[in-house]
C-alpha cells in the first residue's frame, strides 16, 4: 500500500479513519510507517481506538488575478460541488482542477490521485478559508448566545462544541440546520450536501489544530530543557512511531510556526532531539 493510496482511502472516508481499518487494508508495518509522516497524517485517540486524520499544507489561492503562487487555482464553489456561473458567464476563478499549475501543486503535495470530492474533504478540514469557525464566545457563558455580543448576526458558527465531541443535552444548537448555523453556512456558500459531513470535518479540524499546538509546545519544551513538561504529552502525540525522515522534518521549513517562534526555539539543537526520541 502506497502513501497516496492510504491518503486516498482516508479522504474517501471523510478525512479520517480508524488505524485498525487501515491495517486491515494493508500490511501492518507499511501502514505504521506511512502514517508516521506528520506532514500528511495526524494520529489521535477516539473512543479508545487509534484514529488517523489526513493533513495537507496545500491551500486554495484567494486572488482573483494571481501573479503566481504555490496554492491551488480553483473556484471555491466549484470545489464544494458546483459553481452557479461558468467561466464564460462570470466566475473569475478556475474550474480546471487538472490545469498544468494545479497538477504541479497537487503533485508536490502527493495529492494527484485524489478526485474532486476527496480533495474537497481534505481541504475542508485543513484550509480555514473554506468553513466558518465555531464561535468561542457562544460556547462560553450563560444566556441564549453565551458571551457572544453579535447574537444571531454573528458570522461565526453558533453550534455546541461539546456536542461535536460527543453527546450533549445543553440549550445550545446541536444541528447545523438550526437557524443561525444554517444562515452562516449558506452565507459562506457551503452546499447542503456537505451538512451531513460537517460534524466529522469539525472534529478533524480540532484534532489537526491541537496537534499543531502540541508540536509547538513540544519544541518549546525541549528548547528550554523542561523534561517535566515533556512527560505530560498526551497519548496521541506518539513520537514512538516517527521515522528518521519525519524527525528531520521537525526542524525543516515545513512548519511555518517554527520560524515564527524563532525566539523561543533558538536554543533548539539536533542533539536535544537525538536523545529524546
Ligand atoms: Zn495564486
Ligand atoms: Zn466558479
Ligand atoms: Zn458568535
Ligand atoms: Zn450542547
């Protein structure tokens, strides 16, 4: 089983899959080696089982006229299902997933084997441009809108985060078809066929976000030599299955935050990592 086959299988399964299911589809060692690539896969625990979530650094280009970039040149509505305009009747974005530029970008990220729906599921959970964020203030405090000052006109999603993580019976909205979430999603052009997948997409988004936070904290911890904090890493942050190339990626330019945290990570050295993994 190749890496692109694993990625395709995960994306066809709404962007995440149980590791046991992956192993049933391929050789145990191959699967473990492939999903240890932290550029493309993030492992977590869900309901006592190990799950793997698909990750990518590829994003949609937001420019109507782009002078050249390394993002995908594709109409957002076209990616999400259908664009009401053809390119001859007004849409200023490309409807050609297989243009030379896009094939080059997809190839660079190992996504050339995904069809449009699989790519859509992958980008939905990775590219924050595609879906509205969940309103933090709505989820905190009492009253019908929590701390949110904008009430029903808030452009963030008024949906219960606890419900997304499991069963909840609070007064907050638990259904993407409730008036505020429906209006917010429609305003962002999210088609109704995607609504049934949104719970999984937002759960996956949360896993990917917390992975980035954990990784950042980890680098900072080892840069300061605080081994007590290092002992507190969650089960899902499993460095044990990292391979050498993945370890090397930690210090590569692939993590933009690594650069932005230059001050905090300045004392990071190869030997500190060597002794840790
Ligand atoms: Zn561009
Ligand atoms: Zn379009
Ligand atoms: Zn709000
Ligand atoms: Zn709730």
